[in-house]
C-alpha cells in the first residue's frame, strides 16, 4: 500500500465513523473525533505539511457532507494538523501516550471553540454542565481513539517509509 | 516578522485557515450549495447511502444478539436452530416495522393532499452536540428547496437549510438555532419552541417560550405547529409538555419532549407546495 492510498483509506474510515457510525452508536452523545485524532497522528508521524494537508481535506469533506459551515472543520483540523507536526521527530517515536494526550488537548480546545461560537450565536447552555458531561469525556475518548489509531498507523507508515528508502537506494 | 514570512508552510497554513474561517462565516446562513460542493457531495453520496444502510444493519444485528441471551442455556444444536428462526423473525420484524413506518407516512400524506411530499433517507449526521444537522439523499433533482419542512410519521423533524443536486442538508428541530411558532392543542395559546443544548440527557428536550401570562398549561399537553410564518404547515405535532415552569423571572414556560425520536431518524418526508396551502387558507 502506498502513502496516498493509506491516507485515503484512513480518511474514509474517519469520515464513516464520524458522520455515520458514531451518530448512531454513542453513549449520551459522547463519541471520539476520529478525523481530529487522525490529523494529529499523521502530523506526528510525517510532519506539519502532511498533517495540515490531511486535516484540511478531511475537514472539508466533513463540511461538505454533513457540516453546517463550509470551512470550519477544514480550518480547525488544518490548524491542529499543522501544530501537531511541530512534534515530528522531536520526541521518542514509540511513545504512544504523546499522540493520545495531544488529541485530547486538541479535542478539548476544539469543543471550547465551538462552545464559544454557539454562545456567540445565541445558544444558551450551562458551561460547567457541558464541560463535565460532554467536553471532557469527548476529549478523553478522542485521546483513547488516537492511542489506538497511532498503534495501527505507525507500523504502516514506517513500512512505507522504509520501502521508499529501499527503492531510492536501489535506484 | 521576517522569520515568520520566511517559513513558507506556516504562512500558507495561516492564510488557508484565515480564508477557511472567512468562507465558514460567509456560508453560515441558509443557502444553495455551490457547484463544487454539490458535485462532490453527489459523487460520494452512493458510498454514504451504502455505508449508512450497512451501519443500520450492523446496529440491528448487534441489538438482535443482545436480545437472544436466553438461548445460552439451550444445547448447541437447538441454539443454532433457534438463532436461525430468530434471524428470520427479526428480518420479518424489521420489514414489518419499516412497513409500519411507511404506512404511517402514507397516512400523513393522505391527511393533507394539497401538499406534496418527497420521501428521503437520512444518510449522514453532524458530529458533536453543537450543531444538530443531517444529510438527506434527495436534492434539487427531486424538487427539494431551501426552507422546506421535514416530517416523519411522528411529527416535525426540521427544515432544509441547503440543497445540492442530489442531496440536501437539514437542521433538526432540536438544534439550538431552531425556533418554531406553535399552538397548544388544548388551549389554542400560541408560543415559540426552541431547540436546546442539553448533553448527557437520554431524552432530547425542547423549550417553550412566549406563552401568554395567563396560559393554562399542563404536563401532557400536545404542542403543534401554528402555521404562522409560512414555513411549517399548521397542525404538525411537535411534542408534549413534560414540565411547566411557573417562575416569573424565566421567560421559559415549559420543557417539551419532542414527538420525534431524533436519535433514530431513518425515513423522512420533505413537504413542498406550501404556497398552495396558503392559497387554500
């Protein structure tokens, strides 16, 4: 499997999980943000540009398919992908806790950003209640999803990188 | 500043985020989808329809498994036989339930012949609690237009916000941006219903506002659309009063339980021909 195919399959799975599966199967509305977790894992595995590219395309696909605003998810996932890329090659690559913590933090910030937008557009809600019953659980479950995703994606990315290096050496 | 400008990927990323946020702001209202959105959405629609159907089948299958725990105490041969029979029964039940839902939809359409109805299937939903939007597999090609109301056999589901050639997006009644003019069926008092943002609740909630000060409201009262505003036809069931608030400091009069189960919407009908209805009235 080449790199583009791997990214495409990852994006499709995240899109399916976020827009079809989790709206059907969730626990009190709490579900992980798979596209966000994937953007972070990819950024950590292959840098800011890849993370931002995956984030913006994935976000726009979500916006076009199910989003309320065109570009909001694109902008959020792109920012997250770009920022997470700063950690590319800057920590021990086998540390699987790091992507999980980064995803949790990003999900926490994303939901707070959306809460601010909702509040600015006139939606009334009790912030502490939303924080405890939705934002924090979603951040934690997104971290768990990123943990699993990183465990799956890392060997695949490593094998693709090794393969391309071998081809370069052979040529 | 010079260091920032030298970092080309960072400049591109910041510019792209800025542009995307402007686009998001510009597209925040109800609108007709652009050609690119419509074409892309149309292209991925068959995959989404298939994935949506498959997910429903998987969820149904999983529920069936949890419903057959008694079979554990029987012997292996009997278990297989029972599970085969149950599979058949479940399939028949699913067909029966679908038939019932479609029959109820048909009854609804027969009650209001002056309106025209287009049946659609929900093929995607927004993530999270902040915006409650969903995508239907019908669009402009089937006559769907912006602001058309959406109903199912239980009552009002929402309204269309943006339309592509073969799909459309809708906002559901429980979205916090929705407000609908309503009438209390028993007393004929009018008010306004709004969606709410209540995470962690097993049951969705609506809030009823702006009833007259002397309104006689009781738990269990049915709330229907008033027809004021011209978007929603008169008399569509919204829900029933769950809790009445007597507090004078609060503008909220009551909490409603929606008639529609928003967590399990499958088939819906988009109502067209509201102009004809206005002519009749």
